């Protein structure tokens, strides 16, 4: 029989949760799943997470802001960041607050990503614009932003990316 890490080490759910939070912020949903994988009962994990919340050691708000900042810095768009936060169990209102706190110019961010992706080559043909648009859409930028950026790069000879 294979021993689970939480039991093998003899650590309590609280100790395991603190060890995880010491590395980085976790959403409550993510922390709950990790504690379950380590062999802790669901009720115990939920009680530990609630206690950590009360003590200010676990915060979905902090997690959402940290993840949103990290993903924006990596060049992802608001749709991708929103989807990832929702996948981590963050409620819609908190997702909205985390994205609003970023104060990012998404069109500028998309143009910078396109520059990084395609270098100084700008595509003036339809196939090239479609490739660029698909790239930006995969990065999580909305259609209006993608349209504006890909049109600007293909129609303006003086347009500089980045």
C-alpha cells in the first residue's frame, strides 16, 4: 500500500497547507485539491482553509491579483487571464476586480506580443494577418483588440510594433 505524502510525513492538514502557501499563493479550491491528494479528508481540508482565511494566510483576492499580474506580465490577454482565474475557482466579481487592478492597455500589450512573435515582419496579406490574429486570440486578447492591432500593422507603413 502506498503512503500518501501528508500521512507519510506525519504532518497535519494545517502544516501541509502552510507549506504550500509558503511557496506561493493558492486559491482555496486549489489548496483543497492539493490537501485531498495528500490524503487529508475533505472536511478537514475545508476547516483548515477556513482557519487560514480567518488568519489572513489564504486569500482568493491575493491569489487572483498575483496570478493576473503574473499572466499579464507574461503577455497574456484578459480573456485568457479571466478563464484561468475561473478555473481556479475565483468568483466573477473577484476576477473583475483583479483585471481592473491591472490597468493594462490591452491593445498595446497585444501589439507588443505580436512584435515579439513576428519580429519586424508585418504581414500585409490576408493569410499573414489571419496567422497573427490567431496567435493573439490564443494569447487571450478579444476580437476587437486583435482586429485593431492586426489592421494597424498591415495598413500603416509607419506603424512600429513594440
